[in-house]
C-alpha cells in the first residue's frame, strides 16, 4: 500500500503523537516510495531492505521534529539520501579493511612459503645461492632464519629501519628463489660453511 503525500502527513502527525498503529501504517505507506528511491540510488538489491529499515528507524526517531505542514516525501527522501551516503561510506571503509587484510594475509602466506624454502639452509643449491649474496645480506638471512629474529629485532640489532629490513628480506627471498630454480645455479663447494 503506497500512500500519497497528504495521507502520509496525517499518519506522521499521529505517529509523532505516539500512535503506534499510525506509525506502522506510515511505514507501510511510504515503503514503496522508499524502495524506489533506494533502487534509483544504486543500492545493491541485496542491501536495499536493510537500508530501507535503517531509513525507517531514522525517520521514526525524527518524527517529533517533522512539521506536518511541509511535504512528507521530500523529507523522507532527505533521510534516505543521508542513509544512502552512510551505506556507501561504510561499504568503502569495509572494502578498504578487507583489502588491507587480504594483502596482509597474502604477504604472510608469501613469507611462509619463502621461509619454508629458506629454513633448510643446508641444501647445496641454496648454499651456493646464499654464498653469492653480499656479506651484509647473508647476515640478515642468518639472523632471520637461523636465530629466528623478527624484522624489528634485526633492525634494532643492525641499527636499521624495520621496513628496510622487511624489504631487504623480501628481495633476498625472491633472488634466492630465482637462483634455486635457475638451471644454471651451482651448488656450494663441499665443506664450505656459510
């Protein structure tokens, strides 16, 4: 049941006075108008009812401030517009949080995969690749994978920035992986300790 503006104003006046039956009729009366507005506001179909419900609650809370001599539908649309902005703002924040979390998980998984390859530092091929690294990079690898220090702990010990240590570790893992997977990689000479 979609009501016209005059009927909605009368129901709003009664609902503001505490008439719960009028409040229920008011919501049923503007529901069609509200759904159409939200649909045109490009709210995804799965979320329209949720936004409509939030809008109805906000409207109900604001009924004491509504002036029945003013048109009801523009007032309804202004509340719906505000709730639509809230919806998109919340969705954007959620998307950013999910994206950041996804990147963090991917980074952790990548670190785990590389760590699994680098944990066994006794492999001949890996030893040969590590031996080709500059001494300062070998030390960082040693601190990370043999002693188990975190990037922050390594940065303190070497008096470097933790972000720089993480980036260096990432670059070294990539270089070592490429070296190990390369068909031309030579194993370390037997008996040589790194």
